[in-house]
C-alpha cells in the first residue's frame, strides 16, 4: 500500500461533521451550514407524510438498482434531485463494490454535488469489506484532496476493515495517521484499536491503549476513566486469554470504581478468567452475585463458562449439578453446552451420560456434526465396544457427504487402539469415495505401524503414487520413523534417498529416530553423517537429537566425539538432562573410567536421582572390584536415593554369593521378597542360587515353585541350581 499523504491537521467545525458537507474545490473554509433541525423546519421535510414519501422514493430507486443488468446512471438520472440522506442510504445499500463505485461516481458528476464525509465513509467501508485495497487507497487520497476532514468514524472503519483482513500494519498506520492529524480518538475508537490488537495477540499494545484512557485531573485530583462497559469487557477478556488473572481482576475493580454498568458480558468474562486460573469458588460466587442483581442474570454463556471450567479442572462430578441449575434457571442448553458436555463425558468414558446427551441434543433440534460423531466413536473404542463404534460410523457414512478429516479422525482413533481391521475398512471406504489424500494414507501407515506391521506400512506408502495421492513431507517423515522402529535398515536407506530426490527434508523427530537407530545398529559414522546433514539443512538439533548421537558414540566407546557432542549441546544453550549424563556414564563404564563416571553420577544426583545411572555406577564398581563403594551406593539406594530396584539387588546377590558373604546375600534376598522385587527370571535365579549357596534348600525349592506360578520359563541357570539341590539331597 502506498505511503499516506503528509499528515495534515484538520480543524473540525462541529456543524461540518454534522452535515458532512464541504464545498467542492473550494480553497476557502466553507460557511457553516444550517443545522439539520433548522433545515427540516424550514422545508417541512420532517413531517410524517414527507418521511413516508422519502422512504417510498428511495425504496423504488433501490429496487431498480437491484435489477440484473440495470444501468446505474439511467436509474439515478430518472430519480431526479436527491438529498444527502437519500444519497447515503442508496450508497450504503450497495453490497456489490462495483455498483457502489458507479453510484458514488454518479453523485460526483452532479452539479449540486458537495464532498461529503458520510458518503466517503460508506464507500471506504464497502471497498474494505470487498478487500479492494488499491481502490480504497485511491478514494482515501481523493477524500483528503477534496479537503474533506476524516472523522473518528472514518478512521474506525479503516482500522476495522484492515484489521479484519489480517493487515495489522496498515490498520496501525491509519490509527497513527489519525493521531498525527490531530483527531482525538474517543473511547469507541480506542476500543476498536484494542480489538485489533486482541485479534493479533498483541497484549502490550492493547494495554497501552486501554490504560491511556485513564487520566488524572491535577486540579481536583479526580481520575477520568472509560465509560463504556465494552471497553472494560474487552480488556478483561484479553487478559483472561493470556492467563493474566491479577491484571483482569484490576480492570474489574477499576470498572466498579468508575461506576460503569456491570453487564452479563462482564460477569461472563470474569467467570472465564477465574475458571482459567482454576479458582472455581470465586467463579461460583460471581454467578451467585449475578442472580442477586436485577440488571443482569446468568445466561447460556455463563453456564457454558462454568461447565468448561469444571471440565478443565477435572471436576466432572460438578458438571451434572451445573446443568441442573442451568435448567432450573430457565436457561436452555445450546450447541456449545451439548458439545462440551458430550466431549467431557466421552473423554472420561462415562458412556451412558454421553449417549443420553446426544439423544437430548438431537431431540432439541440441534445438528450433530461429523466431529461429534467422531468423539462418540472414540469413546466406544476406548470402552472396548468396537462393534458399537463401527455401527455409529456406518450410520454416519450412510448419510453421505463425509469430509476427509472425518475419515482420517476415525482411522486415527482405530490406529491408536490397534483396531487394524476397522481402520482398513474406513480407509477403503474413503478411497472408494474418491478422497485419496496424503493424510489418509499417512494414518493408514500409522495403523500398520502401531501393530508392528512395518512392511504393510511400506506397501501403503508405495501405493500412494499409483493412487494419485503424492506423498508429502509428513508421509516421508511418518515412514522414516516407522522404519526405524521396525529396524528395516535397507528400506530406510532407500527412503532417505527418495526424500532427497523429492526435495523434502526430514523433520527433527525423523532425524533423531535415524540417528538413534544407526547408533543402535553400531553404524556410528552414518549416525554422525545424518546429524551433520540435518544441521546443514537448517534444522536445529534439540536435546533428544544430541542425546541420540551422544549415545551412539557412548555405545561405540568414542570418548572424544562424545565429549565434543556434550560440549556442543551446552554451547547450543541446552542443559544436559539425566539421559545425556547416563549416556556419558555408560561410556565411562564401558571404558572402565571409574573416576570420570563418579563425577557424572554426582551431576545426575544433583539433577534428580536416576535408577539407570545408579545401576550403571553400581555395575562399574563391581566390575572394578570396588566392593566397599558398591556397598555404600547400594545402602544409599536402600535409603531411597534413588530407591532399590530388581537389577541392583540381583547384581548385589551375585557379588555377595561369589565373595562368600552369605549373611549379606541372604539379607538382600529377604529385602527383595519383602519389597516384591522378584519378578523376572534373572531375579529368581539370583535368589535361588543364594539360597542354595547358604544351604537353604527348602527356601530354594519354594522360590522355584513361585517362579513357575509366575509363568516364568526356567533358564539354564535355574536348572544348574536345581541340579545342585538334588545333589545335596543325595538324589
């Protein structure tokens, strides 16, 4: 949009704004015209008969203009002389911007035409709503050239239409032009500007505008405050959207201090703010106060806010009571009420209540859309009533007109719960309906991946091109992560080549999966290459990706590279977490570097006690023959830092058994039994071997029976212990 003409201060004469008329092409300031009431009394045009004739005349003109292929010039030429208010009405009724320009141009060609701010306002609004910005700029410049001073209403139109079109900079530029031109913004204009900033999420600018309406009189010490409830309501709502509870409360207090009328909208805005802050008690008190007032009372929006608050704060037990109070107050639930309640009950698997509300919603004449049916299908799947979910979908499908998002949503529900057959059925129905979009195939790949059928996911991917649904970036990323999960190395390498050829770049999550997979496969240099290529493509690594590469180096024993990766992670502004430090510990443990591992373990302990790190350190102490340090660490774990676990106890059992420390080993076995830390075959074998070493054959046999009852298959180690029991029994 071109720059505005230089700001010019327009001095409004009051009556000029009342009539909106300035003599065309006049170099001097026009004379003050008579007021409307004076003009009407002189001409007699305010009599009932005159008003009726005026209305009929304008209506006939509008009807003629509305006819298809009507000539604007011909219709208006036949209409005769038109007054200012007639011109305004005719122009304001034109919804087609082309016809509006024709009408305005006809006005300008008349001998009695006088530049009129009201006509320009109407035209600017019409062009703005039609998004005809070049034309709007043209007539704005023409308006200034005609020396027609823009009014507050003019600027309000310009700020509003640009703001609604998402043109924030242009809207702000008009607002600033207003200030520079000496036009003092009134409260309505400031409210429009605040709504603009709210639309774009600029809280700071909205705050400046709002608090700028407050001014203190230094003479009498009084404070000027906004007077319109909507101004306060807008600011309260904006603060609520940004979870600024204290600030919203301050605005509410200022509103009461100013004596501004508290409307239902005001109370609803504050209830919403309280609900977002989790302050259910205060929200309920506001509803009580509303009921006590005569000028406002709770409406459907009030109860919807309460219901939403209860749902978000996990107070589902209060929802039913709120709905009853709503009905007792004579307020009927609307579509929002039903949607919120049904979604809440469905998410919490309260099937019968969700079903009852669906029936009531339908009986009340509300339309149940596809999204609501998807919510119900998800509920039935979670409740393991898949047949009912299928029945609902078939009913929905029989109505026809399903959107691809509905097919995808239902398939996604089935995929998450591994209902592969149902997902395939929906997939085929969608394809038969001609809805072959990448998102549909992506979800089908997800369904196969959830069931570990990775080669089938590859088949779906390969079918995309044949079916006319070209894979998108999400398709490639989904497949890459599935191939890593399925450990399909050869296919993965082929797909990575295809990604490059297609001009896509893997997402951060995909790169992390590939780096981790290559590391697990011992292909460290390939993991390193993928990581470097990712950085070169402009994708920034996160802690997870750095951890994947560091772990690959740790598994391979590459100490220098691992340390460099750790340094890069810190240089990138990330704080190493327990996963990173545990990888470093694993590296030092594999290399037998006890002192370095101890330093890392201390770092981890400061962050958060970690079981895996403690087990790694314990194993290193045992391997290094540092039995005293191992015992000290084990005792610390017993005290709850980070707590005992089956792996640590099994390691200590083996240590004590091999060192001949029978009593200490038996103590560990008893602790394991007391704390239910004997659940896998390795732990059972350790306990049985300890009992055999101590000569406690009955306890060993009981442990063996318990192992069988747990459904665990005895291993070679178990049979060795059993043979020793038989030998000692002389069998």
